[in-house]
């Protein structure tokens, strides 16, 4: 949804993840969780989980690209037109 532009803001994604599929609200939403953890660390953890539990844990391409510079979703939101 982020890559396709369906979600317009980080807040949209965070609220949607909490109310839409029950992501733990004390983390602030899924993108806030990734931002807090750091994209490099998140991608590394996702890859480790994928090796152990299967491809469903492979990180999305956008996360892999962001991890190269440890960019956050706040950075990407600020760069949107």
C-alpha cells in the first residue's frame, strides 16, 4: 500500500495497522515500529526469520532499499510531492 500510494501518510499506515489488523498499539503502529527499530535492523531480523520460517517473512523491496541508507518512513514521507 505504501509503494502504490494508497497510504498518503505514515500516520495512515500506523492507524490502519492498529485498527485494521490489530498491530500492538503501544508500538505506535507498524511503520513507527520499523522506524524505532531502524530499517537495517528490521530487514536483518526479517531475513533471519525468513531463513528459519519461510518466505512470508522476506522484507519488502522498499524496506531493503531503505535499509541501504537506514532511511525511515518519515524521511520518505517528507520526500513525497
